[in-house]
């Protein structure tokens, strides 16, 4: 664990870049509001026509996941579970069941700092999951599930895998600060995340290449001002980031270092910056 006093962490995502004239690829981009946030998708394709067709397929995937998981859509499986809280367990589809299983594993890892149960008086430990029947139960009437965050990560993974299968050579998906990338930009350059020092305008502390990876950038407020998580899975990046906002650097950074293949940067409310040992953000 490292720290510096008096430096705020600012993050510049370098996703743009025009296609070089001798490069056969073009970049197409679109935004839609889905799963409670603005989702932006950039695809690197051989033609704009192909790109826009693939964008529609990508956003259709996010809309499908929203219709399964959003607690604000009455017909979603999560809403159906919430409406039957305190009753018998309810059978759900494989996608929602497995998504909740993964959410519970992250809740266990973080000792409840991330919790898919949205009601403060209850916790994930009370959920009933029956793998034989595929049923999920909320045993108390006052329990409610909220899995929009991990659903965004699931959407990123689904679209990224789909585009790889379609042999799309590169792309970036940004779901409200949760970002997943693959391949390279249309210019042939890598996707980069720049960590800059606002006290020295234009100076970058470190450029971090994002290669087949995901990153969460958010500001939880309170004692933790900023959180950045790097992980191979967008689901893990999202949920772990939420947990780190609760745990803070003293508990959160050691947890990240135990996980492996995951890094994090936290800045507390006083401007002290902490990072996991796999990152070298030394300011000397």
C-alpha cells in the first residue's frame, strides 16, 4: 500500500481517436439510457454499415438484460421476486439465478460491503437459493433485491463476448463509469487510461493500457472521495468498487491485493491517495 498527501486523483479516459487514412477500420458510436445510466458503445469495424448493425445488436442485449433485472420494471424477474418477498421461493431463469449466485460470491468476499439486498435491515445472508429447483426466496416481506450494478457488468461481458465472436477487432463500452474494452482503437492505438495530477496541468502520473479488461471509475463521497478498480471482469469491477467505497483504503486495499489479477486506487476525503501494489503511482 502506498500513499501521498495533497494529491487528488483525476482520471482521463483516452477512448477517442480518428481512423488513420491507411487504416481500413472505422469507429462507430452510440449512446442510450439503459439500466438507469447512459451506456455508450464504440465499435471498430470494417464499415459504418456493419458497425451500426452491430450497435443495434449490442443495445438490444442491454435492453434484454434490463428487462430481466431492473427492479423498476414490473415484469422483470427481479421485480417478481421483490413482489413475492415473504412468500414461497420463486423459480427464475438461469441468467438471473447465476447472476445472483455471482453477486452473492462477491458479497461473501467483501463480507457484505457489497450486498445485492437493498434494504439496510436485511442482508444477502438471508437469501434462499435452491440450485436443484432454480428457485430464489426472500424470506422477509421487507426484503428487496437491487442488482442493477452487477447487471451493467453482465451486459458489458455479454456484449464484449458477442463482438469477439463477430470478429469485431476492437471496442469500448461505458456504462455509467463502468468500462470494458477489447482490441484496439480504429487508429490502431491501445485504449489508455491516464491518471493525471491536477496540481500540474497536463502532466500524467501514469498511462495504464486497458487490454481485454474492465475498469470502474466513481466518486462515492463521504470518507472515500474516489475509487478506481481494474479487473478482468466488469461484474467484479463494479461490485468491488461499490464495496471499496464502504470499506475504505485501510480494509479495501488489502482485500484487493488478496484477490489477484485486480488493482485499485482510492483517494480519501483528505486527499490522501492509496493504491494496490501492482500499480506504481510514485510521484518522485
